[in-house]
C-alpha cells in the first residue's frame, strides 16, 4: 500500500463553475503509478467548493452558477457577516451546500470518472484568488 500527499495550486478564476480535472491531473504525475486506490481532494478554503458533474456542455456550469446565485443571494438583509463584501457570506453558504472535498477511485493509473464527469472548482467569490487543494492518494 502506498500513500502520497501533495498540495496543489489552482489558478485564480472568476466566480463560476470551472472544470479543473486536467489542471489537477497535470500536477499529479504519480497518479499513473497507482493501479487501484482512492484519491481524496480537500479544497482548503471556505468560499469555494469542489463538485463532480457534467464535463461536456458548458451550459450546465452556467446554469449551476445562476441557480446557486439565486439560492444564496448577495446583500440579503438577514446576513450579519458582511465585512468582507457582499459575495462573502453567500460564498460560505454555497461551500457548505456543495462541500469542500471529493473522494474518487483510481483505476489503472487514472481517476475512474464516468464518461461525462469532471471535477469542478466552484468559485463563489468574485475574485477568489489562487486556491489550494490538498490531495491524498492511497493505493497499490
């Protein structure tokens, strides 16, 4: 059984749902050494999320962004946490709803994703900056 843990950096993106599968895999050449295992991804932030969803049609990502912006709107009168800007508290809510981590299977040196699945960085701030992703690989 082998273990590997590494912190990756994801480039800054604007608010929205962004496919990052290739960016992640490019920073994990050791993934090819695992025949079978698990990959755990922890986004180390409270205002962005990780999700697994549609990797082909970009309208899915745009629809997700519009839905979550309506679900947790900016400038809601009941928010007290407003010192960091109108997009901050809604970002925290979206992160709680979507989650900060994913655990995915590894098979034959690759992430064992479905044909139409990709990893999303769900950026909930207008300018979230570079994001840190702690990756733990376990397997043989």
